C-alpha cells in the first residue's frame, strides 16, 4: 500500500509532470467551500487506469470524469480511505484503479464527490497522453505573533488560522539560517521554545509546513530577550527501586563543604514544601500492579541557589548513591513562577542481577525445535518479590539489523493460552497461577507471564510447558549456531525491551551469544538398505551394505576422532580404511545398477567433518573413468563428489596415487568470514547462521598438499537443509570471497519438504557458500513487460543494472554484457587473466567475465584477435553462446532436425551456416524464439530485457533455478 509520498514519487518517475497541490486555490472555485481536500491524480486513456491520491476530511468519496463526447463517467464509487493521520484527515490511494469503461476517453474535467454531492471540479492538464487533475495553494505564514513566558518556557502564539493541512511550524533564528521544526495540529496556534539564559535578544521568524512538505514564506520577526542569570537552580532526578522497598528511602542535600543542609525520609507518601533554600518535592510512581506494596520509582526535585550542592540517596538496605550532576543553561519547566536553570541528576537504578544465575534450558537443542509438553524453559531463584517473569527466548544478536523469522524464536500467539505453561515452586511442588501472557511488540520472542501472586524471594522456581500444551506453539530459531542469546527477568509489569537499565526491571540474567543450537540432521535420501546376497549363497559384508542406488559404508569401515575446526569449533575427522573402501568400490562396480553411488554417512558432526580417503583405494576406479559418485552425508550438508574429478590428480602431484590421501571437507566456515560477508553486503539478508565451506585436498606422504578446486567443467552437486520455507524467487545460493565479501550466483533449486527447504546447488569449483535473500527492483522497469524476469535475475546476481536504480531494459545488449550474463548464470568466477584479446584490458569492467567465457569456450574473438566488447550482439550470436552454455551445464540435448525447426521462418536462409544448429537447438528448448511466427531476424540485435528473459529460460531449461 503506497503512502502519499510514494505516490508522489511514482508520479514524478512516470510522468515527470506532477506537483503536490492543494485543492484550496481559487483557479476553479470549490463547489462546497467548507470541504477540505487536496488531490492530484493522472488518467491514462489507453488503459483506463488512474494513479494518484486524495487527502480529505471526508470519510468516503467518489470520483468521476467528464468527456465532451461521452459525458460523465464514474472512476470509482464510495471509496474508503487507505489510512487516517494523527489529525483525523483521511488519505485515499488511487494507484492502479482501472475501469474499462474509461478507455480512450479524453475527459475535460474531474470531480470529487461525497455521496452524490459534488465537492470539487477541476480542468485537465494534458501532457503527452496523460491527463492530470490537480489544485494547489501555498501555505500562509502565521501572523499576529506575540510571546510570553509560561512554566519557564517561551510561548509564541499567533492570531491567524492554520491550514486544515497544517503539519508543523518551523522556527528560524539568528543570521546563520538555524531552524527547528515542531509538529502541531491544525487547531494549535502556539509553540513552546526553550528559555536560554544569557542568550541576549534573538530575532525569530516562523513558517508553516503542510502535510506534503510545502513551506510558506517566513513570518514577521519577533524578538525574544532572556535574562543573563537564573533566579536559582532546579535540581531534578529519578530513582528506580527495581523490586526493592521504597519505604524508608532517605534523600540528603549537602553543600560544597559536605555539610548536611536538608534530609528527608520517604515513607511511601508524597513530600513537598519550601525551605529557606527553595521548594522541594519527592513523589513515588508505580509502573506495575497498583496492589503491590511501595513504589517502583521516585522523582525528587530541589530548588537551590547555586550549583555547588550534591545529593545523596540511601535506600532501605543502607546502600548509598551520589548521582552525578549535569548543569544546563536552559530554564526548567515548572508548575510555578520563576526562571530556574536545570540541573539534571544521574538516574539511579538499584542492583538488578540475580544472586545465582538462572538455568536456561535451550542450549544444545536442535534449531527449528518446537517446545514439547512438560519441557522445561528456565530454572531460577529470585531475591525480590515480583509479579511478572519474562523470558527472552533464543535470538541471534548478529546482524544487528534485520532480525527476522530465520533467527528468532517464533511464538504462535493464536495457539497459546495461559494453560500451556506451568510455574512450579520447587520447595513444595506447588504451582503459581499465571493470569496472563503477552509477547513484546518491539522484541520478537520476549514473552512475559503475569502471576496471580508474587514470586517469593530466595525460592527456586521452574517455568515449563504444561502437559496439555501443543507441539506447535513455540519454535526455536531455524538457524543453527553457537552465538544465540537468551535471558530471563523479573518485574511488576510486562517487558517491552530486555535491558537491565529499564526502570521496571527487578532482576535480569542474559546468556549473550553463548546459546548453542544444533543443526537439524540432513535426511538420508538413500532408501532403506537391501542386504547383499539372497536365499542361495550370497554374503553379508561387514563394512558395507547395498542400497537401491549403490552401496553404503558401515560405521566400522572408518575410525572417527574429534579435532578443532574454524573458531575452535569441534569437528569430526573420519579416516576410511583403505581395504574396506576398496571392497565397497568393487561391490559397486559389480552391480548392474544405473546409479553407482557410494554413500558415507557422518553422524554427530554438528560443525562438519573432514573425511580422509586413501587414494590407492580409488586408483582403479579413477583409471577406468568410472561414473562412481561419493555421497558424503553430514549434519552440515551433503556433497556428491564424482570420482572422475580426480583423473588428473597423479600427474598434477607427480606422484603415484598409492602415496596420496584425499581429504573431503564439509564444515561450517569461521565467524569472521560471516561477519566479513555482512559488513561487505549490509543490505543483503543471509539465511544461514554459518556459511558452509566445501574443500578437497590431496596430500602426499611427504607432506606436499594440493587443493582440488577446479572440476574441469563438471558441476558437482551439494545439498543442505534450511528448516523453514523459502521464497524461491528471492532466495539464492552464493559463493563468496571472505577477503572481499564479493558474492557469485550459484545454480540451485529449492524443494519444500515438511515445512523445511531442501536446497540442491551445483558448482564446478569449491568455495565457501551461503544462502541469501534479496529482492531487487529498478525504477525504469516498474511497468515493463519483462519486469518479473529482470527482478528475478537481478535478485539472484545474474544480471546487473546500469545504475543502482536503473536497468536500461530497452538498451541494446553488447557482446560484453551478454558474456557477463552467461558467466554469471553458469555460476563461474571471473578470470581476467584468461582474456587474451587485444582490445580487452585487465582493468575493463568486463575483463573477468570475458576471460572466463573465453576459457570455457563460450566466446571466440575475431580473426584479428579482437573481442569487440561494446559491439551490439546479434540474435544468432546469442543463440550459439547459449547452445555452448547448455552443453557446459551438462544438459543432454536431443537430436533435432535443423531444417524442420527453421522451415517456418521466411528469413531462415539468412541464418549463418555456423549458427543454424544452435538456433534450432535454442528454439527447440524455448529459450530463443522468433521475433514473429514467420521471422527470426538472425542479424537483429536484442535489448537488455530480451537478453534477460533468454537467461531466465536458459536457467530453467538446464535446471539451475526453479
């Protein structure tokens, strides 16, 4: 739903001719003078659409237009307001109202009605084929100004009436253009200003600001002259007891020689009076239950002759506090006459920590866990009587901004009742009644429980889910990680914020970034194993077992130990026994199954695992160019590693594989890498608490290491589980460089399974990966036919705009731009070193993409060794690059008859011979289509929008996106 400002911005971007105008101008007199309304809207004859707004004091309106030929036609009847502002004015959003009966009209006037009574009528203003209807006036400055002193403040008032659309008054003073602004109601005709001692005579002028930000001229000047010195000093301070007894609190005034000048004892009754020094008062306030003894806070005030005094506070338990003073040069707001400078005293809060730390019951539970009946929440022992206990369920404290569904506890308010909780007093097993529960509107997951009777000091309590509670009421964050926070507090009122300095908080305990939530187990996608052999002479292996798609290693085929990984987190180190692994591969090769998958399941590895495999056990499979897939399954994620990627390993290491150990790692990346990503991309929301790092290394017995990062163009599949439902249009898997924070699109599809999201992503290299959410839009595609495809691929980092807010959809796409799109769509990393063309410099923005495109065979240069980056690309050139990308993506294409596919195009003979196969293939795949049913236009150029649509179709065809 658009606000009035958003509507205004939309008019400017679409029509470049709209002003925010009031309907009070006498250009065309209102039909009913007492009505208060402003409007500005546009009519598009071609579509019959209306865009704009009305601001009015009427609760329902209708709009019509009048055409010379067709007469009066209704735009909308009995329109209800979109919202109502703080002054009671109604805002009507007209954006997108469509009426087929208005198409092709050329209205001369537009009229606004209340019921059937016309309020205003205005002539049109035609620019191009857009009809604009609006009225305007300029706010008037206040007149008849006069100033008085009231309660220690200047009070400036005026005689003139305000506009019904008055929003604020702006005050200007001095010669340097200083100003301040105060919101006022349209009926308000006075403004308070601070009285500053010694400021001398200051000239003020005032202007009126309307609801749309229009400013009037400045008023006449008014001079305000203040006294050089105050009559005295008004000391004022606050004291928060946080559950302690207020009765017996002593407040002592001392002079600069530390002599006691005045001493008052508060006995839960207001104290006020006047001494030789001046007035004084002490008043108590309650923030919670009125039946609870004593007060939550005290406000104390003393008028004293100078700033040399100190205040000492002694509570009922004998603790002493001396608040710091802060002297202001402005007058205090007083209920009596006099000009006293303000002395603010530091707010004093009594101790608010539990004497013994409560025990929160969240650590080491699974992320996404639903609290179950009888499940404990917290065990605590208060030292103060309180009638409210508040629990801050686990939440993530990083990033600071954008706390959302993925990293806070979800409370299903519509399913919860007070009977779903129990508060047990441990000493006798009795239960305290809970009269009400509520969740904070400012802090998601902060839940307060109001009790029928106060908690007793120094008694242990347990808060838990009741035996009759449901299993889908409170859900822990769906992220996993060890940096969550949680806490518990007591008070006499439900909490909005969880801060120890809050005056209403009695005691507070928080576990800050130490709560660990385990990752949910990745479901085993391998069907139930089938034991090898049968009724006649088969055998049962001791170290592996048969599955429907291959063989699975048993636990006794490896040894496991624990070691420190990133940030000192414990990971599993798995050493596969060479003999057991060789036998499993032999068994796999002996099967007649089409799928040959060898599964290694790593259990109890919440932070990941490293698997050491003797390369000697795979030597024969590598030499045979086997299609065996190693399926690594862990709590962090699954990794399907083709044995074929190791085919050049021996030559690369210059070693026999008998001397090599291959280590495959699937681990959570370090906290620093996550923070680097957040800092480099603050506007992008990450959906994994920890990025996941996939690595493969080969190490010889002598200790030399080599990373296996490039898979020779093979897209290797990985799989992770996110325990909530994701939006496939805005969710993207990316690889990123922790040094720079730069992100690269990674092909991925998302499947929803039982409320969780199973993400399968493919990459031809190893990296650090995470899942992000982004919804990108551009101002110049809001009404474009390709809007959804452009926003989809921009949100996935496949296409870029020409600027932050512009895409240039109708610009011709160049060879460099299209190469960049394809490289991004394939999830390939830029490599400027491979750009060997004479006209491509390493500093060119496209050098990395063109270098990668040349390296993998997507592009070729001219005979003269040029790339011609800025040349517009032809449609047949795009087709051949897409066909090469299809092959690179590993998509098998069916055999097609080129002549049959191209026969329908009258210009088929104009397609270059070298491009005909690619054009036919991309047409068959529905990626590139003809410009019309009969023409292909092979040498024609394409726009950036058309190229983006082709990219989307390509990604879906090769199953790189949903």
